[in-house]
């Protein structure tokens, strides 16, 4: 399953192109793309050209409740982006305890620990993408282990509680530095005047 806007940089074309390779090993696999956008008709046409009409589902926009149901019924989450920040959909998949296959770009490299909760692959590399998905779907043990680790990593690094803790830590650091600066003895700043290339101390009144 994939989630996101149907635009070229999300790379859904490569998930579709990888599907025939996946089907040679996992014949009952289905690719569900929960998204809508300007690339919709192009991706539908690509699916037909590859003979995948009954294997690729483009749901369009759905409700939050339906999205949660899809996450609960999915075996692996795929994020084939060409470039990415920190994808919300990737974090949603992790909170659902899903193993992940994502491209080695942007925030994906901080979220997916290669070989622990999923696999990182090169963008546009259909063979790597297919092999990673097959490796997960071909082992129920690996699928469950990776999924459990996804949830654990999310809780450890990205949960609301952890984000609040990090913000509080940053705020405390700023306050400590501010207090330390106030405690330092004041001195006149060092400025470079136009009249000379030599630096001299200038009092505030001379500026």
C-alpha cells in the first residue's frame, strides 16, 4: 500500500512498474494507492498497459476512518518518492505496525532503519523495490518483526510525548545559554572602523 498525492515526485509509477516482478514471487499481491491528483489518469493508463487492471487499485480520496482500515489490512507500506521530507504517511504506517519499503531520500533515512523495520532502496530502481517487497512478504516472521520494530521506533523517536520532550529540552538549553550570557561581565564590542583597517574598541556612544 502507498499513500500520497498523485504527482511525479511521489514515484508511484515505479511501484506499478515493480508489481509484475513482485507477482512472479507473490502471485496474490495487490497494490493499493490511496491518493488522488493530476497523475491519476497517467497511472491508470500505465496499469492497463502492463495488464495490471485487477492488481492496482487507485482509491482516490477517502475518509480518515477508511484510511485507518486500509492500514490495518495492509502487509507492507511502500513509499517510492524521488525526494521527500518527513512523510506523514510513513509515520502513520509505522504507528500501524507496518514494515516499510522506502527510497533512500530525505527524512526516509532517519525513519526507516534498513534491515530492521524495513528496507531502503534507490529512487527509480524497480528491481530493488520489487526485491525488498518480496523479501518482506515472503517471510511472515520478518513481516511481523519489522512491523513491531516500526511501532517501537515511532514511539521512541516520533511520538507526541517524545516531540514534547525534545521541544522542552531545546527550550531548557536556550534558557541556560541566556542565563549564562546575562551572568558574563559586559565589555565594549570590537568593531572595525572605516577610517582604519585596525580594530579598536568603540563605546556605544561612539557608534
